[in-house]
C-alpha cells in the first residue's frame, strides 16, 4: 500500500519516533517490538540516490498492539491506513531468512527496534520483485553505483551468493531479472544507465495508469507485465 504523502530521509525517522512513543504510551516499557524496513525505506536509510518513497514496507515482528499504534499515528498524521504495512510478507520477495541478513539501524523510545536490509541482499530483493513500473531496477543500479563509490563494490558473484542465501538459488530469480543483472555488470557508465532505467520506469507507470483509465478493473498482478509489453510494442509501431 502507498501513503498519499511521501517519506524522505528527514521525516522517516520522525515518523518512527512518533510510532515508538505511541506504542510506549499504549503499552508501557515492558512490551517491545521489532520491524525490518525493506524496499524504498531501506534505500532511504542506507543510500543517497533516492529522495523519497511512498511505500513503507516492513517485516513486522510484534503483537497487534503495534499495528494499533501504526493506525493511530497514521490517522493523526493524515497518512493512508497502510502507511507502514507488512503486505510485503505475502509477496515472492519475502523470505524468513531476511531476519538473519538484516542489520541494526536504531531503537526508538527504548521499545521499538528498527532493522534494515542493505547491499547485496536489498539488491537481490529488488531483483526478485523486478517490477518495471516501480523503482526496482533503477534501485539495483543505484545500489551498485553507491557501493562502488564507497569502495565496497558488489560483484555478480556477490549477487548470486545473496540470492542463494535468501531464496535457495540464483535460478529462483525471474528470468528478466537475471538477464538484467548479467547485462548491468557489463555496463561501464552506470550513471547514464540509471537515468535510462528510471525514465523507462516512469514511462511504464504512465502507460499502466493510462490503460487503467480506459480499461478499469482489468489490471492485476498476473497480467501487468503482459499488458505493459503489449502496449509498449504497439506504441513502437506507431
């Protein structure tokens, strides 16, 4: 789910702090909670190439009390009902092994421990999702660029190892994602390629939104890629 308001590096921490305060107000200090931020939120925390995200996806390891606190903070701040949600845990990108490959970020109000996913594990999660109309593929390129700038360059072997650790094998990734991965490691000018990927994602999203206006209630997770490919092919023939 997406919030109508974007989250930036600046306001993400303040939202988590308010959530922790609300959780503590409701339950005291004896009850604690832990979440693992993934996706766009994890990109914001660990990298600098994204300025905002509308999706705060997380692995939520807590009682229903935290969910109630999430709703209260969302209502108070004017966020959508699922401003921080665990819907990700029902997608193919989720694996229980994320817990052991996550890393500590911060503890808020001594009751809310927040962890994130970064480097090759976050990259592999993006590849498993592989959505051509979101930020998934440009995020992969962005991670590779910043890791190189930090002199912690990721290799194709790192990606294959992380895929095996998270999903059992590199072959578990979608075919298009594997082809993209093997191609991106052959590109020298990653910054230009990042812009190319991002522009393509924006165009794809526009195509799908326009299609949905003309044919409402047709798009679903099973036919998105096929419809996108068909519309793009028709546009190329015009």
